[in-house]
C-alpha cells in the first residue's frame, strides 16, 4: 500500500472534511513528483549536441524514405481503378533551409566535388554514399559551413602527401574527409605541401689569410708556366739562370 493510500485511510478514519482530504492528497502528490536534475554547463551542451544529432538522423531517414517511396508503384485491388491523389496546396512561402546550410543538396555538392578532385588526382572515387558517410558530412557542414568543406576537398587534391607521395603510399579517400580529427588537420594546413629545401648550401666565405694564400699560389703558378700576370707587382725570380747543382 502506498504512502498516499495509507494517509488517506487514516484521514477517513479520523473523520476529516472531504475538501480537506482532497487538498491534502493533492499536496502529497505534488511533493512526490521527482524534480528535474540540474545539469552542469557541459552536460547541457552535450544534451543539445545529441538532440541536434538525433534531429539530423531523423531528417536523413525521412529523406531516404521519401526517395524509396517515390520509386515504388502502388498496387490496387483487381477490378478497381486507381484514384488520382488530390493535389497538395502549394505554399506561397518557400520552406527555409536547415540551419547552417546543411541540406541534402549541400552533401551532394561535397560528394560531387570530391569525386571530380579524386579523378584528377588519382585518388579513390567514392562509389556509394552510405548513411554513415552522409551523417558525417552533414555534421562537418553544420560545424564549419559548406565553403570550408569544399576548401578541404581542394586542399586534399593539392597535397602530395594525400595523393600518395609518402613512405607508405597511403592515399586519402572520402572517409578521411569525414573524420572530425583529420578534417581539422586538413583545414589547419597539416597536409599542405612544404617548399623544397635547397640541395646545396651556399659556399662559406674564405678567411683573409686563406684568400691571400690562394692569390699567391695562383700568381706563382702563372709565373712558372710563363703566363702573364699584370696584377703581380712583387719581385720575380729567374729560375732558369740559377745553378742548382750541389757544391
């Protein structure tokens, strides 16, 4: 027996006024209603995120259901003629697009841009856009906008690393674009090409003493071989007139 039922039994036994009994029972019912827990800012933010994710999934499922229903032909009982559906009244105000521009058309634009880039760059062209891929692309578009996603596609096409010029031969694909961590790295330029370093460093300057040594050596070489040297102004030695025999 519940607490309210026990209290009601005692109040009836005590001969309380019916109006007072009703008021007391109502007060006890209000006291027993559980209070909604107070959420921290982080819990409230996570709650809003999951609610938005659930709404996005419901919208995608609704779009897929509309496409499947449109391709199926309705069946009718034998001997009965189909009744044409009544035309739907057209609204004069067009429906507003989803928040952040994350409409199915935006997802198709991203997939088309990635496929064209993949053909040019020799990457894997996506053959099937599954519900998981559409959901991931939808979240990237809602978080960063359509222009940022298209910019990430172009960065992949211009990156030598993403095109397979790495030590593993790894190549980027559509799933690489969909992942949250790799998407941020693409936008931040982690996979952008770096300027090639010069293979040879510039020559080091010679010290004054080493420069004088090379100058003297070059002048002596020219004197020994009879080459004219107008810049040599020092004393010359005639080696041909000398007697080099031992005495």
